[in-house]
């Protein structure tokens, strides 16, 4: 199997890259809904994790190309295991993580995890990721291209001025462009104002 983790700040393109890789290689994406895996009932969370990997194995058998198993915001379940397991909650968390570790060890497919918080990852998980790829914020030159792609009405010079002035991630620039579009629609203007 192939497991890698994309890490970096919010809006740097981790999830989008996973989807672009899937698109470029003709693969489906099976995104894990982490909040819905957790259950207040004892043993259900572990069953849900096991069922997720079972479903993924079935998809691998049925599909002509192996799909990507995507754990978005994976730090929610791949955090450091607790040494103090006197409470039932810690026991359940550790049991859940042990199942994921075992499944990753036996993985025959492609797993991509994304996280903003690599400091919270358990060392045992780190070892199982073949690649750990950092997604930094864009440089001013990269940011200029993002500004211009998101707001094609602005000039290259204006895009570069915005890039130098604001150290935004691609996701933040996209949100600004969306707000500009909504404002333009609401005010009836077709041009983006840079004032």
C-alpha cells in the first residue's frame, strides 16, 4: 500500500491536491467522514473504523483503478495515544487508533491523510506514512498567480501588489474572490474595485 500525509496551514491546497491527483489518475475518492465515525456507544467507533477499511477493500476489488482513501483533517483521529488508560474514553481512543495502525500496516491501496497539526500525530502513525509532504503558504510570486487566476479583472501589477502586501493562503484568496463576486452581484457592478 501507499500512505502519505499532506500537512500545512489551512487553505494551502492539501485536500484540493488529493482531489486533483485523483482526477489526474482517473481514481475515485473515498473520503472518510471522521465526525460520523465516532459514537457514544462502546465499541461502535471501532466497528465504524473497521467497516470503513472493509468498504475500501471492497471498492478496490470492484473498481478498475484503486481509489484513494482520504482522511481529511486526520489529526482528529491520528493524535497521540494516551499512556494513561484508566478512563474508558482513553481506552476507546487507543483501541480506535490501534485498529487504524493495523489497517495501515496491511493497506493494499492508496491512503492520503491531511492535517494542519503534525505536532499532534502519534509517532507510530508518522512511521506508517511513506511520504510526508508539507504545503507551505505561497510565495509572493505564486500568490500573484493565484490572485490573478481568482480575480482575472485585476492587472498583473495589482495582483503582485496584493501578493506582496498580504501573506494569504490560496484558500483565503479564493474566499476573498468569492466575497468580491457576491459584492459585485449585489451592487450590480461587473468590475472588481481595488479600493
